[in-house]
């Protein structure tokens, strides 16, 4: 039997027919299949009145509706951050007071036993102060944010978030499950990168990996919260001030999510071309959160884990800063000299040399950027009392080091967009097994951070705001 | 391999209505008459059914070139030997994930004599999506509505007759854990293979312009490979730009399947039991 039609004819015909079809035909078919399944199941299954089931569905209609879904999500996020800001304020002050007092006692003790000045300085002004800063700045927000976040996770809300954001990721040419890995990124970007294993398509997985860093991780939240509280919201009194601070942080987070979409879109149209693939997302029933498990996972697994990692890097970083600040170069010291070199570039970005130097020292862990910066500003070894209140931080930075609102805003943007921390970079390398993608993840984020801060600084200066 | 009888099933199986006809063959699947694919969403008790049918011994390995586990086992029912292939649990067959590709490729290119789609009676709506996608590929489908015990506990009543009518393929309520309905399921599978139960799966048509395109293309595919069993599905996949199907067409894999299909069917007397039909 001879066939006149060859395989290539069929493929060519399919191509031609496909181009004539309206673009949404795939979705049309899937949709009609799903609605058919729904009506068949509806006819075949008789439900005895099951109140809980109905109640779940009612909630789901509300939290996954195209109209109310996103606003509810934003409100929840804002409430979460406000709780963190409001609660962390009080606790941070208290912890800082206690720790710095302890530091003073230790210093006095060392002086009393006539330890050499450089040992006293290295231990108490270097290592100890680094640790004290990290603990007082990071512990309170984590101890509030993590349990609250874990609560939502345990409740079964996160898959609903994925559902709400799916269409946006699809528009950006990325996988809907990226919303889940993005949510993980709020906890820790390295964890978010590992979580991208749930995405099957290698192309979409790479997009998720490369853009994960655009959501602030727990290590960067304290930086954002501090800047929002101390600078943006400082002019307002009491309650209003914490609302403004929370709103600012939410705004920054939204900018980060926005960059995730924009960068996914750019990637899926350039180096990682392709269509978004469809997937089925199961919305599990809501469960009553298990309080003891929430406290365990959020406090032991996450808070203590992250804090311990921060302390491990903060101690050597504190030591390095102390050394830099105490190696004399002419009349100045090494830290000041390096910061001076970096300063012109920093100023171009609306930041300054000290901030950039802090970021370089803090590459192993973003958590310690602010403490590093504060220690360098204070010049370790010269100031014994750490500024333990927001007021003191404010006057130190604005009065002593020429900070403006532009500096604070650009620092927040920089903290949001800059390169992943060392752990995340290593994780990206391990997950992709490619030096190229690990490097690209740094180039993309750092490039974005430089570009954005440069633009805001230039625009603000042109308009005469700074 | 000779078909020596293995020891009778354990006491656990004596409660199972299929006890007298069903014989678990474990990994002795070298010599079989029929191939059955087992598809289903994750967490529907697919593996429980697999174990109930084949016993605890299974042949496991990976699907060629994939990191997806493949499990096979055998059972004998009314003197016909069946090989059961456990497909990975998936929610759909549409995306490019490895699991879905493996499941889809097997149903399409592996040409099982019948595919059992295991569904969860308590979440039928979601589960039917996969069943309908399987039914797009092949006519020989039996839907097993599993977890009936859980459904009853939740106060759900599943009308299998309405389901069968709407789907156009038999739907059999079972509880794989206790063996309830398994006998009927196997009898129905046998009947579907024998052609004693005619299946006419429901299929979604899409927009008129799409139907027209499918029609044109499937006519062309049938002309290219006469006797091809699912030209319509292939046409839909080609319109969707499915690389795997494109490759199958250019490599001639399809023609091979057609040739196999046209070979005389394996001869054996089909004295299928209809006992115990509910």
C-alpha cells in the first residue's frame, strides 16, 4: 500500500492550522473539559449536608475570587508586617539595652584585669557588639514574623496564594508554582531556590531560581523594617507611625514582587524562551493549625536556625570591622580609606561608601548589613554606648553622616534588589550545577539594584528632592 | 516461563469477593495475555489497588530515560493472565512534566488493552479531569471509583450508573482497601477488552473552528497511517504543538503501532464471568 501523505506534510498542515486558530484555544478546551467534569461529578454525587465542606467552599470563593482574592492577600500581608513592626519595636529596644549593658560590664571587667587594649577592643567592640546587634535587630521580628507566617502555611492558605497569582506568572511566561517558591523566598532565598524542585520544566525552574532573590528574605526584613520605622515613619506619632512603617515595607515587598514578574517576563522572552506550561494545583482543605507544631517549626527550625547562621557570620564580620577600623592609615584608618574609595560610586547610587563596604563585608549573610554599617559609622572602639533607641540611630545617621530620605529609600531598594547572599549563591550553583547560572543570578540582581538606585537618585536630584 | 500456580493468597484476601477467580501473580509477568494500565491522581489508592491485585511482590525499575519509578505486577482472573502496569500518579496528561509524559506515552504508545483510571470518590470532580483526558486517548477505559468507604463516612453517595452513562465508559465503585467491588471491576475490564461492553467515551469538542481544524488534520493522519486508533487525539496534540507526538510521527513509531494493531488478535476463549455484577 502506498501512502501519498508524508509525515512532514502532516506537521506542516498542523502548523498552518494552528496559526489560524485563535490563541486561547488550548485554554478553551481545558476549560470546557473541566466544566464537563464538574457537571458530571455533580450529577453523580449526592451530598448529605456537610456544613464544614460548605464553609470551606465559601471561604475559598472569597479568598480565591478574582475580585477579592488579591486585596485579601495584601491585607493579610500588611497585617503580618504591621504585627511584626509593632511588636519588634518594643522587644528590640529591650534586648538591645540588656545586651549593650552586658557588653559594658564585660568591657569594664577586661579593663579592671588590665587586658591589653586591643584584646578588649577586639572581643567587646568587635565580636561581641556584632553579635549583640544581630540578636537585638533580628530576633524580635523573626520571633513574630515566622510563627505568623507558619500559621498561614499550616492553615492551608499558601496554595490559595499560588492560585491567585497563577495568571500573572503565566503572563510573565513562568510557571504558576513559582508563586509557592516565591513565598518560600520570604523565609529564606536559599530555601526558595531548593523549593523550585517542584517545577518540572527546566526552563521555568531556572526563571524561578534566578528571580527568587527579588523577594526580601527574613535576613533582609529587619533592615527594611528598621529603615521604614526610623526614617519613613519617624515623623508620625505612635500608632500612625507603625501603620506607615508597615505600609512602607508592604510597598517595598510589592516592588520586589513586581520585579519578579518583570524579570521573569524578560527572561522568558530572551535567554529562556518558551511557553508557560499548565499544571494542576490541589487546594487542600483548611486545617486547624497545630499551635505546638507552629511554635516548634517557626521558632526552632527557622528562627534559631537563621539566627545561629547570622551569629556565625556576625562574629567574624564584627572582628573584621574592628580590625579595619583600627589599622591606622596616616591619620585615618583602613575602613575609612576603603569607604572613601567606594564613596563616589555610592553617592552616584544615592548611598555612600560605608554602605557599599558593609554590603561587601556582609556577602556571607545579608542579615548583618545594618549592624555592620552602624558599627562602621560609630567607628568601633571610639563609642562605647551603642545607640539603642530609634531616636539615637536617627540622629547618628542624619546628623552625623548626612543621611537623607533618599539614602533611606535607596538603601531599602538596594536591600531588596542586590545580589543573593553567599549561601543562596552556593545553593543556586548546587541546584543548577552550572557556574553560568550562578553567576547570572548575581549579575541580574546586582545590575538591577545598581540601575534602579542610580535612576531614583538621579531623578530625585534632578527634581531637587535630594 | 511456565504458569505454575503460586500459593493461594493470604487470609487477608479471603474477605475479598474476587478471591476465587483472582490469583495474584506478583512478578511472574513474563507470560501474559493482556496488558492493563493503572492511571489515577496521586492519593487515590492506586497503589493499594495495585497491591490488592498483584500481591506484594512487584517488578520495579525506572521508565527508560526517566527518573520515574515503574512498577509492574501480574494477576490471573478467570484463567486469563494480565500484566498490570502502574503509571505515575498525575493530575493531568497535558503538561510536560516527566510523570505526565510517562503516563501519556504508555497509554498512547504502549497500547494497553485497557486502562483503569482510579478516582477518589470524595473528590470526584477533580479526578474526572484525568479520566476524561485518558478517554481522549483511548476508548478502552474503566473508571474505578475508589475510597467508597471514605465517601460513605463523609455522607457522599456516588451514583455509578449515572457516572457510567455520562462518561460513556463503565464506572465501578470499589474500596481497594477491603477488596469491595474489585471483582466487578476485573470482570468489567475483561468485558471491555472482549468488546462485550461497548464504550463510547465522552469527548470535549471545543470551538467550531477548532473542530474543523481537528477534523481536517485527523483525516490527513488517517490517510497517512490507515487504521490508526486515535487520529483525533493525535490531531489535537499536533495542533497543540506537542513535540513528543511530532517526533513519533516523523520517526515512524506510529506506523509500527498500526501494524501491531492490525495483526490478528491473540486467540483465546473469552468465557468472562459476569457473576457478582452489581
